[in-house]
C-alpha cells in the first residue's frame, strides 16, 4: 500500500491507539512511520492512570534517551499574547499535550537550531492523528525586539507549521521581564548581556493534557523520534491490560528500520 494512502486512511481515524493498532499487522507500516510500533508498545506497557499514562512511560524513555528528565509537577501558568494581540493562556490548551520552548529571534546560534529541531518533531506528529491533540508553543524572552511582525515571520522561516504552533510574547502593560521570569519558573534562565544577546540553556518542556509538567528534553542532541514517542504516550490515556508487554527487542527492531 502506498505511503500516501496509509497517511490518508490514518487521518480519517481520530484515535491514535486505533490507528496504531490498525497498522501494526500491515507489512507496509514501515513505509509510513516506524515510530508507530514503539508508540503502541509504550501504550500497551503503561498501567491505567487517571492523570497520565503511568510511571512506565517515564522509565522507558529515561532508559532510552540520555537527555530526558521526568518532572511530574504542575506547569507554571501564563497569560501572554500572540502576534495578533490575542491573549493566550496555558488553560486554553487543556486536553492537549503542549510542547513548549523559550527562544529569542536575535539569537545567533542555538535558538534557530532549536526551532528547526522542533519543526522536525512537529512534522512527524502532524502526519498522524496526534496533530489535533498537540500544541507547540514558543515564547520569546526578548519582547521589545520580537515585534508581532517578527513573531509572524519566525515560524515559516524555520519550518514550523502554524496549524498547531504559536509564538507568544508579553501582553500590553506586562514587564519585559515577564517571559524571562516564566522561563525561570520552568527551571532555566535567560541572562541579558551588554551586547544585547542572552546567555541561556536549551530545554524543550512537555506538558500533559491535565496541565502537568511531565518532562524536559534537554539540549539539541535528543532523538526527535523519542520526543514523538513520549508525546504519543501522553495522548493515549487509555485502559490496557496490565500484563500486556511489547515483544522482546521491539525498540531495537524499530531503530534498525530507520
């Protein structure tokens, strides 16, 4: 079956779990996305939980991804605005998984690379039924320089899809420090230097569908596929037999398929 047909049928199915299970037995599944096998394995391995898929998801990802950090605490709330001047709050994305990062557009090195890394993750997610269940958010730490026009141009320049990505800045009347203070609440600092640049770390934050700050992916060296798998696990808050296990070696077989 051609890849395009697989994708077309996948997009007609609203449930990621059902979509994954439909294609696991198909010999052409690798032509679409190898990550589906692992995602299904994660979903089956996870115990039932009222709030998130379970500790097994963090344990599996922690054992496979060196730059993964489980957090498991309430996400810091925020009220900011987008390039159109509309107020945007974290609560507006309840029942979605949020992938959030902090950048500033004059950053000469790691910020553009971070944006392009997330664009790669978003492209994989948006080819699956997860597209409507995941929101990507970038927040500027330089509200003075990052005007609405700059915000609008940043996403397309770096391959981010506005269908489920937005770039936020401070609201009118908010201090310029507001977004940098928010970054500190998420555990890292953006320190302005005399030449207008900012010293900062690179972290991708993942917030689950109940507003729980689930995890961080640090730096730029994490595997994009691993972030996709983790997000998939958070979208699938479903019941599964507690004794079900993936077949031995499923992760290694998937890596080999790539």
